[in-house]
C-alpha cells in the first residue's frame, strides 16, 4: 500500500480512511524538516515579542529550576517600588505569585535548566531580563514548531502529501502561530501544541482505541496551559463521551492528572479554581470601566473578530475563509464525527469570545484570541472541493496564503509599531480598531524592522551608561558604553557616551578615539 500512497491519496470523507497513517521514513524526515524550518524562521527576527502578560511566566521557570518553588519573591525588579503588585503578580501569604496559569512555566522548565546550569544566563545586571525573555521566546517557538508537525501528521491521515505540506505551511507561517504564539511565552503555543496533539490522537483512535486515554492527558494539559480553551476542551470531552464511550473513563482519568494539581494550586493561592484569572479579569473590567467582562455586543465582537482592519481573522489570515467553507462542507458529507465536533468547538469558541468586552485582546497583533483554534481550523481545508487537488482553487488559495505569510512576517519583524497606544490607548478607544486609514500593518511598514535582541540589550546598556554617568560613576559608565558598542557597533550615541566617560576619567586619547570612530 505504501508504494501507491502518493498516487492514490486517502479521501478525508470517511472515518475508515483515517487509518492511513504517515509512517514511512521519508515522511519522518519531512516532519523533522518542518520542525527545523519552523523553529528557525520563528527565531530569525532575533527578538522576543509579547506584552507584560507574559512577564511572570518568563521568570517562573527560573524560580522552579533554581529555587524549586512557584514564587517570584527573588525577582525584586518585578514589584519593588510599586504601591501594589502589577496585574501579572499577586501577593499571597507574604509571597509574590503569578496570576497567569503556571503550567506553561512548568513545561518550559526543562528547557531552562541546562541554560541556567551552564551559566549562559547570569542573575542580576542589565542583561538578565533580556536574556530570560529571549530564552522564553525560544521555548515558545519549540512548542509552536511542534504544533506544526502535529498538524502535518494529522493532515497526512486525511489527504495526500502535497496538499498536506501546503496546508501545514499555511498554518505555520500564515497564521498568528508565527507572529504571536512563537514569539513569547503566551499561553497560546503550548495550548496549540496540546490541542493539536489531542485531535491527532482522537483521529488515530479509530484504529487504536488505547490512544483515547492519552488524548485525555493532552486535553488536560491544554486546559491547564490555557483556561480560556475550556469551551474547545468541553466539546472534545462531549465527543469522547458520545463516540468513544468505552474509553471515556480512561480519557477522564488522564485528563485529571494535570488538572487536579493545578486546581489545588489555584485554590491554595487564590481560593478559586480559575486561579489568578480573576485578578486579570478585574483589571480588564477596571480599565474598561464596565460592570461585567461578558457585557460586550455579540455582533460587534463577531464583526471585529473576522473583519476588523486591525484584528480581523479574514484581514490578517484571509486563507481561513477556505477553512470555514470546508467546515460547512464537512457537515454535508459522510465524515468522521470528530470533525463535526471540531467545527462546533471552533464556532462556540468564536461565539464566546465575541461576548468578551475586550474581544481585541488588548495590546497584541492580529486576532490573538482565535489563535488556539488554528490547528483544528486548518484541518478543514481538506474538505474544500477543488483544493486538495491543487488545481481549480490553487490560484485564489495561493494568493491568500502568500498574503497571510506576508502579514505574519510584518508582525514578526516590525511589530510593535506603537499603534496600540498612540495616539490613544486602543483599550480606552476601541473604535480605532475600525480605522482603515491608520492600521497596525501600515504603521509597522512605515516604522520598519524593529531592533533585534542584541539591539535591545545595547539600548539598555546605553541607558545604564548614561544613568551611571549622571550619578558620577564614570568607570561604570565607560564599561556599560563599551558593552553597548560590542552589542551594536557604530552607534553614535554609544560612542559619545564612551567618549564622555573617558574624558571624565582623564583618558583623553581613548575619548578622542571614541568620538572619531
């Protein structure tokens, strides 16, 4: 059968065909190449991109590896000098803890351990914050790249190699998996990974029922990483209870393995199953000056999620239009029931998100709140008539994929542009989300490529040099300016800072060299 697999691609229309699995060595090589290429491109911008939401999750693995605890007390710079803890921290029983889910940090810890053990990142100093932040981005890109491989493996059970590769590339580089999930320690990357794994295992369970139990563990990890994925996970649980009845107890049992300790942690520190989400939500409510976080207009949220020039899915990722067409087609055909449940999971996630008052996800790039459903959504491309044969719809689909990839590249290399906070904070003036003349993408293109990780560190050292100079610590000011120049040579400001420090130290020749360079 393997000899003819590329000539007679399995149809995605029946559950029986999901038993055709990619197992040839050549396809394992494809999986490896997809991971390496995705990981490499995700890190090609050489910088971390996220917001303050991720700060606690960036540093919690350091505490887990070095202090063997789940508190952030040792990172004084996160809370010192503030009247109250920032929204991403809570002070409980004399300790500072993260208000974000702890599972992403736990999963990241094995990646942090060797880096910290070898001394590649040193505690204290200007570099520490930037080094840890960049490490967190590398870990997030590992999770995101792994989700790419799982999407490909699942697609190969449904269609031929060529369309599987095309759809996987669209998912990997034409969605927020690139510009958001892989760029920082958001909850999205691990959630996408484990939701993709859950779907993959459930699809394979048609021929291997024992995999249902492991799908339960994966679903539990997804929810532990991203509590907002609860709607999606509940629909998958309903599928298992309805269609995999005999294996359902084992699914539930392993589902509880990650959920029980996380629930215990949340109850201990926050007195609520949702953990610190309550504080995050209350911060949203306070900022938006509303009575309830679910008081948003459904239709305004729906229009925004799909068509807003600054957040819309069909604006940032237009090829997903084909996926929704495939979703409708799946209901008209004899397909594995799993896909009907997946379509419900996607639509219900969208519907619930539409009611959230800040459906635009604060300061972020594109439709961030829809990121978690992307692995499942891209699977529906196989049900679009004329798409899997790459003929009739090849041109329009190809155009939308190329456009989507260009948008993500803009996000990866040029975001943030300042659009979210200038001229007004978008959280306070959400009508800006519908401004077609002043868009995030346009601002990003006008501002150009953002500084790399090394450039950001250079700016931090230059700032530290100027601060030390102002305090009269000229030797330290010189040292910081030299570090800034090593990170970003030929920067006039750093040369001036070095020259000024040398003059104050009486090092006239060195000062002249610094000024003249």
